[in-house]
């Protein structure tokens, strides 16, 4: 009977790097504000996965405690971003980031 190989630290690190990279590509390539904020959240999740993997690998809880802090910041950022997106949509009736690129004062 064959056994399945255990998932190693490298698997978690590659998955975290893939999440972060996909989020960064989406952040740079997209123009819709909601998609930009979702890509930011995806980058946060890649970092969280990496922190938990390192914490588990080294056998301490420092990384997992830091993850709670990062998730709290991500939740606050998501709440502020949602409010900002609603405000911006009401002002110009578009969620295109290019519509807000010119500053007038």
C-alpha cells in the first residue's frame, strides 16, 4: 500500500507566492476599483499563508499571532475600501480608476 507524501513547507510557500503574485498582477492590470481591492486582499492571504506555514514549521505561535494582526488590518482595509468605493461611485458613476487619476483642486 502506497502512502501519500506529506505536504512540505515548500508547497505552502509556493501556494502563498502564487496567491501574492496573482494578486499583484491583478492589482496592476485591472482598472476596476473593486477588483483592485479584491486583489489586495488576495495578496494579504498569500502573506497569511506564508506566515502560518513558517510558524508551523518552526513550532511556535509567533507567526500565527501575527496573522491575527494582519487579518484585522485586512478587515479594516476592506471596510474602508467599501465605503470609499461607494462614495466614489456616487460622485462619478463609474468604478474606473482612470476617472480618478487627475487631481483637481
